[in-house]
């Protein structure tokens, strides 16, 4: 596991254990920024996609199911793929699929052909699953080499990329930039960044001095079935924790802008600004999160996080009578509460570096079930109670999530 860093550890910088670790550190940051740009570049134009294709909330939810179902399909094999071809090549493979998918989806909105958009989003999902595991696995390895908590910082860089993309999405919506142009430019920027990131990744898993070395050839640990992690109670509980965190985050990324437009009678660009407020608060939480984790530990911080996420979502849902102040205030609290669940869960899964790849893959696979079930669930509820009130599901998920937080307690350092 990582040795806690002092609260003053900067986002980038500080003493590094070697040039290779520093180079990989920058590469992981770049990969996370690119992922934020790609994801938010898509999410920011969802109100426009819905309008162009004349979709109901439930139909939009089913369309988004193309992304999440493909991601869930690719995730279980992504850890194995990283082990076979390396995280850098796996990252490039995922980015290639995502880039093609965004272009195809953009063309589908211009025609407009819902089936073509769905096909493009399916490719986006396949690429996202591989990209996500590759960069997170590399991130946990670099975190171990640096001997400090940096995973929340990496996810903060994802959020920074997402904030920038959401802001550009709001500007593009206001200026009437066609969705296809926006998607193509987003794909191009993200892919170029990924190519630069992959060149900096560690060529092989590298053990830090004093950490557990890779297991010898033929050892019992190495011969362990890749399916063994699916039978570990702690790994499964962390997966449930990440599932809840992914649902609270994904619900906002997919539906917050639409909910503000529908529930508050706001213009589409105002809804996108609400999404930007959410992502901005999530970024702040991830930047400050390492100092909170070092001071209070994983369990108290995650308890507070889920409580804030539920409270923020509740304020957004119940706030139309108070005006947009409630929408933006709730989005800020919601984003702050959502900031740490996903990265801390992945760090917890990787506490033992000997089995990190398999456990991260399992936890990510379980977490992405939220993206599989979340969009159609909220879309179905949106048809019956409205998209804004459908977001009460976030409150319902946040409460039981508090019960599985203790599973994230750090494991003893393997010797």
C-alpha cells in the first residue's frame, strides 16, 4: 500500500524516487486529463443529442446503455489485456476505439440516425473500459513507487479535463456548433493526448525498494487463477462501494444537465453550466482529498463523502422553488461528495501489488455496472416522475453505501 503523504504534497512535483517514476507520473496525469475531455465532451452535448434524435428520457437512457454495456463487456478482460500487452498498448487500443466511436456517433447525430449513434456509443464504451483499467492500473503502480497517496490527484486531473470540456460544451451549445463537429474535435484532442501519455508509461511493472517484488516464476501466487479475485469478500465489498460511487457520479454526468433543463425550465447551456459546477467541485475534492485521507483515513472520509453526495442530490431535486441557486449549490455539494469514492476504492483494491491487476479489474467491472443500469433506470423513472425527481435514486444509493465503506481499510503491507 502507499505510505501516506504529508498534507502539503503538491498535485505535480515534489521529490520523486526516480526519473522513470516521474515520467510515468506525468503520463498517467495526461491519460486522466484526456479521459475527462473525452467523457465530458460527450456528456455536455447530451441535451442536444436528445433534441436532434427526438428522444424521450427513457429512450435516451437506453441509448446511453450502449456505452455502459460495452464498457462492462470490455472491463473483465482489460486487466488480462494489460498483463499481456502492457498498460501503454492497452491504453492506445482503448483510445482508438473511443475515437472511432465518437466520430461515428457524431455522424449519426447529423444524419440523424439513432442506430448509428448507438453503434458509435458502443465503440466508445468498449474503448472506455480498456482505457479506464489501463490508466488506473498504471496509476496504482506509480502511486506505490511514489510512496504517497496520488490516486485522488489523478482523478482530479480527470475532473479538470471534464470541467474544461463541459465549459467548451456549454459554449458550443450556446454558439450552435454542430454536435458532429464538437465530437470530432473532442476525439482528436483526446487521442493526441493519449499517444503522448502512453509514451511515458512504465514499460513493465516496477517494484519500489522495500515493496513486495513480483512473485517468482512458478510460485503459487503467480499460478493463481485470474478468477480468484471474484471470490474474495473484501474485493467484492470494495466493488460494491465503487458501484455506489460510480452511480452517484455517473447519474450527475449523464442526467444533471438534463434535469436542470427540465426541472428548472432553464436553457440547455445553463444545464451544462450546472454540470460544470458539479465537475468543478469534484475536482476540488480530489485535489484536497489526499490531505483528508492522510489526516483521517479512508473510512471516515468516505462516510462523509457519501453523506455529502446524497445531501447535494437531494438539494438539487427539491430546489426548484428556490431557483437556480439551489441547483448550482446542490451540484457543488454533490460533486464534492462524489469526488473520492471511485479513486479510493481502486487504491484499496490495489493494496497488495501482487494481485493488483486482477482486483482492480474486478472492482472496476462491478463499478461499471452502475453505468450499465443507471442510465435506463433513471430514464425509466424520468418518464414517470420527471428526470429531476428521478435523481432521488442517488440519495437511495448513498445511504446503504455507508455500510460497505469499512471494507476499504488498508491491508498490511505484504512482505
